[in-house]
């Protein structure tokens, strides 16, 4: 029964990710920002695990969190830069 629930949860998560991507495109939002927010859940879970349960993160986990944060910053900077270029081209 547990395996069935995990499988259903996996497919529900994938379906929600696809729908959020579609809505982001319709709204004119960069889907990378939305998916970056999903990825940031890993960081918040790690922080809560540290404070609530005393669980320590390994070097590999900290490196992964740094990559996620760097990716989100990179996407947001690239989006702002693209908007500035488009504004200059339309003037």
C-alpha cells in the first residue's frame, strides 16, 4: 500500500509541475523562477530539520543547496537583464 501511495504522489507532483509550468508561460513568467521555488523547498526542509531535529547537513548537501541558490539568482538576474534589453530595443 505504501508503494502505491508513493507512486501516486510522484505522478501527482509531476502533473502539478507541468501545470505550473503551463500557467507560468500563460502569465508571462519565466518558468525557471517557478521551478526554482520548488527547488528551494530542499533548502527550507534542511533548515527546519537542523533546528527541529538537530540533523546536520553534509558537505555534499550544502554544495547542492548552494547550486540551487546560485541557479535561482542566475535565472532572476538573466530575466532582469533581458527585460532591460527589450526596453532599450523598444525605445
